[in-house]
C-alpha cells in the first residue's frame, strides 16, 4: 500500500519502504494482542499457533508491546535523503495518533 501510494504520486519507491515496514510492525503487534485470551483468544492464525499459544500470554504481551516503540525507532533511522525530516515527523505523528489515544 505504501509502495503503491508512493508510485502513484511519483515518489522514490525506496522512500516508501521504511513506512511500510513500520506499518507492518504495528499490524503484527495488533494481531499478537488481538489473539490474546482476554481478546479473541485465537490459538491458531493462518494455520500456525499464535504467539501466546507457543510462548505464553506474558511473552505475547511483551512482544506486541515491544513492536510499537520499534516502529518509531525504525522510522527515526530513515535516511534523510530518502525522506525529508519534516515529512518523516508527519508520518510519525500520524502513526502515533492511529495507534494511541488522541483528541
């Protein structure tokens, strides 16, 4: 999706990859948390045991929680020649708003 949007607006496809990876980290974290017993309690997703079924609830919570800051760390390491810093700050703000509380 990020790659296609970048291509649609004439951007450098390489500039889309850091954001695409960051969004995938957020997506993976949301799936890990969604599978927990206190949520959907899924033991299998796409034919494989879920994180909490293999490693336990405590580790699944920690794994999902760890992916959120990793998202922002990954974005912060985007080379400025690929993605201007003011635009990068907008991306960080939008993702933070989407995954957390905002008014």
